[in-house]
C-alpha cells in the first residue's frame, strides 16, 4: 500500500438497509429467531454479520468476475467453504513470505519479527487493514486495531417475528419414509414482515496510518456497502436491500464535530404511525443539513 494514499480525513456514516419477509440475522441462542432487544422489541443485526457481508463481496468485486483476487485484497476471515484457511495457516503465509520461522526466531528479535509479520498481514489482507484482527495465536502476527468500526444495526421500529410452519416431502432416511407412510416432515421458519435497520460507522485516519488503509480501500468499502446485499440472497433472508448511505467527511483528521450531532441530523420516521410498515415507502428520511457544523461535508448515496 502506498503511504501517500492513506486517508487523511475522519468519517462517520449512517447506513440504512431493510428486510422483507426474511430473517436478517438469526440468534442461535433463541432458536434462530431474528435478534431483538428484549426490552424494546427492536430488531438487531450484529456488526459481525455486516462485516461478513463486506468480506464476502470484496473478493468478488476485485476479481471482476474471475477467480484471481489482486494482491492486497485477500480476506483473512473467510468461510472454509469459500476457500478459507485456519487462522494459523493464514499467519504462516506472512512468515513464509518474509523467510522467517516463528519457532526459530531469536527471543531478542521476537518483537521485530512480529512487527514485520503484522505489516505483511495488513498489506495483504483487506479485512485486517480495514477492521483489524487479533493474531496473537500459536503463530504470532500481533494485533491490529482497524480504522473502520461498525456498530450493531437496530431497527427503526419494533419488529414482529413471525413463525411459519413449513413441510418437506423428501426424507433423509428411507426407514423414516416407510414408517411415516410418506407423510411430509414438518419444520419451522421465522421471518420479519418488514423492517428498516440503521447502523452507524466510524473511520479513523489515525488508525488508517497504522494499517495502511487507503483512499482506494475507502472507495471499495463504500461500494461494498452499496452492493453487498445483491450478492447475499438466501431463502432465509428474504429480500434485503441497501437503502441509504449517508457519509459525513471531516476536513481534519481529528474531526470538526462530535459524531452524535451528525447522527442526530439524520431522522428516519414512519409516515403513518398508525399503519404497520410493510415497505420502504412507508418511511421518510430527512437530513437536517443546517445542524451540521462547518468543516463537515455530506455525501448522500443510494
């Protein structure tokens, strides 16, 4: 990564996406029902879930429809079914590339060895350069605090989790088909009729200088947020779409306004509070640009 292309500005962003007749993020501790805040009933989507989608779409975009991802855009945390490796195997790549042996390095050089491995990991893995990683395992590549942080997404209104009975006519075992007389097996599926979710993100140029996060990386992040749901469809998720990406760019690295004031300038409200929401058109999104302090510019996408 070229150091002269490292981002120099602080950013915050508001990300809005919706779900229709799907489960945006099931909770394994609750029978895979959609995650909710038990006190308010609002739906939740974890930061891990959102980062997973970004990690999945980046190689597709960089490969351009092919199989080869350019150097610098590999993904560290990748599912094994998509070519992922155990994390120690990923760490070993750094030591092999640098001609180092993690088990034979002199103790006095251990810190320098880890620093070199850490930099190699940042240079070669997009998600480490972006989100950071804890790599102090058996093959130690240190720790990285990423410049991009995304919090949990929360639904604008409380959600209704609906449970549906489904049937399956194909049996897994011949014995079961014979004993049941060919009657369909029963199952359950949970969905949210409709909900719009809101997530907040933060980007630090100070941490970007440490990991090598560049303007090109930033442009790739915005593109990923805009398109990642288009390549993540499944039977359980129903229809999910990115609806709005509102980016606040500060003139300085330290920032020109508190993040909460910028977030407060974006309001998402139901047009008819008496009517249950069932589409994006049921909501109105407004940005109070007059309340945004000088030194901050707004880029509204989607």
